[in-house]
């Protein structure tokens, strides 16, 4: 398929007006958001601590370190059992199967803030944050698109199997939470935790293409946002990421807290991560030079 034709085809769904609602997705979003509200009346220290731990497992180990920096961009390498474990963790976030997630994100990088971008704020802030999940293709791609954008994963039968059954880990974890802590732990540890995690990820799609600072002059609207970075374990340093997508480290200074990077470094220390890609000091210095010269002229 010609890339320009594909971009136009994706644009039709990105705009959202022509595409109908995905009623299954809408139903589950309503259920989880209602469950999250109910969970606010069931809070306890036990439920809160367990939910925070699960949020880190699903959001940092799973989405940030696994789905994003490892599977999508191959910013580092791990043994297959580690890759599958991180994929399992990502399934607990209820953000779709890993292959579908990777395809969506690779399309985003191929057409960032242009025709074909699945969730650019140029098509509307609500669309970029959540609307794209509720209408059109969302992350339910045709097999031909999946084979084009994620051939590495489509050739792996384990990933294909995990992608098909991505919802099973969350169901199993919910059963365990109910057995261990009753309804309060189930609601806080599943409905509230998943809903907060979803919005944290969606803020990377919306907020970090709307507000923030820019270290690198990229052709898109990506920005660095400290508060989104805190909510997403380091994914909010989005301008750094879009300037050098394959780099596993997004936070480039001591104050750019990047928990996902700390996790990758921990894997490296344990001998479980190698070939880690980073943005070089020369590339960072080159990005800072024009801004420094501009400040000198202003002075």
C-alpha cells in the first residue's frame, strides 16, 4: 500500500466525524470510569499501596519499559523471557494487545502531527486524549497494517498469542485481588488503577503535544512536560523522545525524572539489558547551542 494513500486513509478515522463509535470500547470505558468513581469510596491504605505497586508494574514495567521503549522502538535488548514478562505486565494496563499498541505508536511516529497520525491534537484536544480510542480504527488494525508496522512481533508466535489474549492477565489479577482483599481491593486495584493509568498514557498523546518546553527543534509539536513525566514514569519528556525516538533514556538532566530509565538501568545492572541506545552529549549540546546564541543576542 502506498504510504501517502495509507496516510489519507488513517486521516479519515483520525478526524473522527465519519467513523462511528466503537461500542464495545465505549461500554468498557464507561464501566471502568464508573468503577473508578465507586472505588474512591472504598479507599484504604492497604488498597492504595497495592494499587500503587500494580500501577508501577503495569505502567512502568509494562507500558513504558516494555510496550514503548523495548517493543516499539527497540531502544535496548533483553532476553526473550524478560521481553515476554514486560509484555505480560503491560497487559495489566488494559491498553490493548502489545502488537496493536506498537503498531499504533509506530504509525504515530511515521506521521506525527500530520495526516495519518492516530491521535494528534491538531484534530482536537479531546480526540488526542481519548476520542481516538472511542471512534474509528482506534488500535484495532487490519492484519496487513500490523504486518507492515510490526513484522518483528507478528513473526513471534508468543507475542501473537499474548496479543490475542491481552485481557486475560487483568481478569486473573482481578480475581486474585477479590480473593485477597474483597471488593474494595478489586475496585481500587483494578478499576481505579486502570483508569488513572489510561489517562496518564493519554496525556502523553494530548498534553505533551500542546503544552511544555522544547529542547529539540522537531518537525512536530512534541514538548517536555514534567507533570506528565511524573504521571507516566518518564514518558512526559516527549520532545526529547521525538527528537531521538530510539533512545531508551528520555530524561536527559538530573531534574528530568525518568523512572522507566532507572528500571532499564536496573535490568542492565542485573545483566538483563544490553545494546542500550542513548542520546549523545554532542547531540544534546547541539540542541542547546542555538538557544544559547539566541539568549546572547537578546542580552
